[in-house]
């Protein structure tokens, strides 16, 4: 077993690719080829439409006939899984009913990571809860647009298929990633795993923060470093799509099929963007 630290360098391929994808105001193609199902206002009906799409695509993009109330939003979520409580003290002003996070753009660009979901910053690609064990990670991230804000083309929610990223990795890089985990996680909770015969990643782009890792095999420091660089390069150069938010749009992401992130936004105090989020497991 080996331990080490991965630190991003300016020269890494993914740094320029990330800038291009998330911070250059690019308008991305919509997820699922822009195919949008519509659903009425009943939670059970919406859940039926969403479940069919999740089975087929690992994501769902649904146009609602009307915004769901918080009660109906939670009732919809209950068809897919158990809502995870929002416990972070920093986000409590934005939480309703203990489980709904109101993502409202309130801040200009900030270095405070706990405020970044509510700021103009782009959000680097990640699997939700990558720092937790697989059993503690949400399976679905649900986002419903209450108000797209003054500039709907900004702050696109970005989806990148894990299967595409996996395909771009060499067999050697895949093998190393399936033997490497975050240092604080228990044995077996590796960055690359298999679920129902599919490759699944539990990984976040830490940006400028260091990633402390443990390798459960005997791969060299250099081999782990190269594999993580290849993973990051793959994440930022592979089939990204972006949600163009509009009122009543509901997007559900299966956390075992897609990495997600967000392009940079523009805060408009007079007309902020407002998404509602549930995390389900
Ligand atoms: Fe996220």
C-alpha cells in the first residue's frame, strides 16, 4: 500500500480544457439531445416519466406543466428514494423542510467554497459525495427551476457521462484508478468501481486543493499521478452537455452515470436564478 498527494499543475492538460468548458461562456448542447418529456403536476405522474428516462439514459429532463410546491417536490422525490438532510451549517439559510436546498445566486465570485453554489463561480466536475463511502453517496440529484434568472444561458448545469470518460482511459489507467482511493476513506472505496457491470467513478476535481490518496496495490507515485491526470483530462474533454434552465424544467441526474458541474454565472441581484435541489439515496 502506498500513499501520496496529487496537486494540480498549470501544465496539466485538464486545466486549459476546464477553463474552456466552464469559464468561457460557451453554450453547450443540451443533455439527452434536447429530448424533453412533459409531465403534469402530480408527483406520481412526474416520477413515472422520470423513472422511465433514468432507466434508459441515467438522467431525465422533464418539462413540468407547473412548478411543484415544496410538498409535491418532496413527494415526487419519495418515489425515487430517501431525501438526504442538508446538514451543513453554512447552507442553512437556503434550506427548506430540512431537505430542499434553494440554489439562489446571491454572491459575486467568491473563494469561500461553501458559498460557491450560491455565487457566480463555475463548479468543477464531480460525483456528488465523492468523499463519502459509496453507500453514503446520493444516487440521484434532482434540480427544479423556479426562475432561470436574468441570463438563462449562464450557469448551465454540466453533465459528463462517466462511460465516455472511462472509454478514454487506457486499461492501465483504469486499473490504477480501481486500486486508488481518497486517503480518508475505508479500504475498497476506490475512485473507479463497477456497479451492475458499469464503470462508476467517485471523484471530484479538487481544483487547487491537494488530493491525498492511498493506493491499495503497489502502483508507483508516478503511475497514480498519470492516472489522475488522465481522468481529469478525460472529464473535461468528453461529451459535455449543459442544461439551459427555464421555469418548470426538472432535471434528475443519476450520480452513477454522470459527473456534474456548472458553468460560470452572472449574478443579478434584481433577478437571481433559483433552482431547488433534492439529493436522494
Ligand atoms: Fe454537486
